[in-house]
């Protein structure tokens, strides 16, 4: 079984517009994007509104956390605000039966020296690791056995310090992995060995095509072995966001899937 969803598209100004497109295309869910003002935690905490829309339309939601999220920021007030946002979102997710919260690893600041870059999270590894220890502990406590995964998405190649932090998070069943196949392609598949090592932790996919340094392309328009990636997603019973950036590209991608009989709920 595969369940397909769509991202929050910038062309659609309201949730209702996104829901209408989701239903038109026969998709199962929408990934709400917390980079947008209408999906900040204060809005999402109006859970009855989102619950009614989901119920009335036979869909559900996942959530993409703010890409600026930095729970290891050396400013403890900033880090605490980001952590509090995640904890409040966990409460919302439990009310709305949201199965996946998707997040990026923030690379942090680096200093450029002659011939090299010094990443501060690498330089101050103890502080970095302690931040993730506290974050994991608080998330486990707040999830409290609910059927919810906080999934770490690959972006442009994990830094060494990030690999160790993700390994640590994955020791808990509260955390899982998102495989973004377009990001992986653009990064020269440098993250694939790590993702393969932890295949049993895969819970979510971001599906889009890529060519060279371009990603978020319409399915079938690039170089990625989409069928092979979808087979991995199916094997691990992952949800798949068709993460194109425009309505037209999403419609074309759905057409590509249907022409190959890769439809909602089946592969």
C-alpha cells in the first residue's frame, strides 16, 4: 500500500484551495508547511477547524516544520522557543491524528578560514549533542506512546555532526526518516548509504524528479529511478508527498503515476 499526498502549494492561498486540489487529484493527505504564516502553531492549535476540514473531505494532514528550526541554537532562548513549538505541535498532532512531523537538520553557522570552513556545531560538539539529548527526551515524553513519527529529512548532505545526532534520535521509535529523493539526487546521493543503513526507520518520502542540480521537477521529467524509489517506499509502507512546487507540475505528476498504474493506495 502506498498513500500519496501533496505539499502546501504557494499558488493556493487558503487551506480550502489546497483541499479542493487534493480531492480533485484523489490524494490522501496534505503536508501543511509551517514556513507559511497561515500554518504557524497558533493557527494549528485551532484543531477543531482542521479536524472538521479533514473529516468532511476524507483526507488527513502531515506537517513540515519550519526550515529555520534550530533546537541546538547556542542562544538558549531561541532554542527553547523552537523546542516549545515542536512540543505544542505534538499536542496538535495527537488531537488531529497526524502521523508524521517532518523536519530538517539545521546546519548552523560556519566560519570561513583559509582553505576550510569550521562549522560551529562541529567545533562545539558537546553543546550540540546535549541539545539533541534534551530535545529527544522532551519529545519522547510529550508523544507518550501516540502513533506519531518525527521524521528527519535529508537535504543537501548530512554533516558528520548531524549524522551522529540523527543516529542518536533514531534510537527512539518516536523518530524516523524522510527520504527526499530529489535532494538526495542533487547532493550526488551522498546520503543514500546512511538512509540504506537505516531503511527500517523510513516512514516518509518526498517524491520529485531531478536532473543535475535541479530538483522538485515533475515526475518523469528527470533522471531519477522513480519506480525503484517507490518500490522502497512501498516495502516500508511509507507515505509519499509528491513534492512539486506548482499546481501544473502536481497535476502532470499525478498523470505520470496514473499512466503507470501507480495509483492511490496501490503500486
